[in-house]
C-alpha cells in the first residue's frame, strides 16, 4: 500500500511538470497502457509526442459535470461498447481551422480544462473526443478515463486529462514488457491502475483526503505546503521544510489561533510560537502541522466568549469550563494520520505540552525527544502563561 501511495505521488509530480506518464490497467480488463497528460499543462510538443509514440485514439477524460456544462451529449444513446466507455460528440475549439494539428488539438484540450470556457467556445464535430468519467471514479469503474481524471484531481488542477493508447510496432496493443521497455526508452514514469486504487483506498481508510502540494517560499525559509481535508471538510495543513531531515526531523503540531497567528494578539503566545517554530524548522529540517482547533478546540466563536469571561477574572481554564466545555478539547488523532500518510512516524516534537507528546505516542507516532518551544513571557500574557503551567501542566 505504502509503495503504491509513493508511486502515485511521483507520477503526479511528473504530470504537474507537463510530462507524460504510462498508466496500465488490469490483466483481467483491457490489459493495455495509455500515455496520460494533464489538460491544464498540455502543449503542442507533448501532443505530437503522444501521437508519435502512442498511435492510438487521442481522447480527453472529463467529469460528468464538465460535460454537462459544455453541453456535450453522448456520441450514441445506445452504448454497446464492451466496457461502457462514454464517448461524447467530438469537438474543436472555436478558433480552430482544420483542428487536427498538434497545435490545434492542444488548444482544444487546454480549453476543455479551462473552467471559464462555455459551450459556445467549441464546435462539433471536431477532432478531440471527450470521455465522461463515472462520478464515483475508480470505486465503480477501473478504466483509463476514471484513472486519468483521478490523477488530475490529486494534482489539484481541473479534472481534465488527455490519454492515448500505446500500440506496439506490429500494430497490436503494447503490453507487459513492451510498456516497461517503452517507459525506460522515453523516461516515462509507469503507474498501474491498481496503484491508483490502492491510493484511493488508503485515503478512504484514513478519513483524510490528501490534496495538492505547492512550493511555498516564506520569510522563514522554503517550505512545501500540502492540504489534507477531513471527512468533516476541515482543512489540515502540512508544511515541510525544503531540506527535510531523514534522521529525526523536528515536528511542530500547531493548533490554529486566528487572534494570535493572524492578528498578533498579545493575550497568548501562539503567534510567537508559530513564528519561532517555522524559523527553527527551516534551519533544522522538519515539518509543521496546522490543525483547525481554535481556542483549545472550542472554536473561534466560543473562544471570544471565553475572552469576555477572562476580562472579568476568569482564567482560560475556568472560562472554558464555565461555557460548558472541557478545559482542552483538542485531539491529535488526525495529526497522527497525516504524519503516517507522509512517513513521519519518528520525530522530535517541538512543544511544551506533555499531553501532546502522550497523545501522539498513543496514536503510534514515536516521539524520540521533546524540544522546548521558548518564546518568553510578557506583562500581557503573564497570567495566561501561569495558567498553562499550573493548570494545563505545560513545561515552561
């Protein structure tokens, strides 16, 4: 399973660079290989390459909703194709002349992926054949159509791809060793449909869906930012330093604090902790997980009500209780799930909170060392810090 996940990530990295990969399906199905590219990054050069090497039918997998937006009806009302492949009417972009050159086909494909285009931007019949993927994707149909759309979704771009079957030199379908040899000859990354299915199953089992990864240069250093979305549609962010240490990376698990992180509130030290953590991780190598757990897990609305109480001699511990909450409602299970997904299961944890250490240990993350996070105490947050030490047992 882990190997499949890594293979899918590597394939997506190649696709995001505008390159082609080989996607092969199951022996019990068509048992063929297709060249796959992402519609958003298509060029005339890659289309020419795909046509020259693949030599099959150039088609464009899209979602059902995109086909509906563009008014693309099925090519036939009575689909008797063996695997139920859903060809729509063929199209060309409206500016096309013959529509058949690599340049014009690339233009049509890129505009199918451009979600601002509408039905009036295309004419039919044309020279590009859209294919409609099933809504539930690989869960219901393990075809190249669904596989290509899935890869586009993982990459974080509009779910439009282009595919072309690979023929062998004698005109038959290229399979097995031929595909391996072809991938080596042209430096194509090779992926199987089973790898994609394993990847999707791993996402479903974890309850967290991994989104796109982007390069994020910051004033603290270079990072790579990955989005993870929970079943509750909450977003967890993972920031990995450009130089991620293989030997005990430094990890900070940081709960969101809009008042401190965004507005620089002096009532807490959250903003200073975030800044110090990113600076330290950028230098030493590691990662930071940003959890949507505002106000010790009670949410921003309740946190502001807690502030009202704190302005009338409640401390943060007692204020949360007075509002009907636990003193600390944060949970680190989803953070552990993200860490396992990216292979960070043995870390040094940057924290003053022994409960956070124990929570991650309970979730199967090996915390080899606790690294203190020192930001200092001010007149404004002195009472807050005292409460953290005396009531929340933080090691300050």
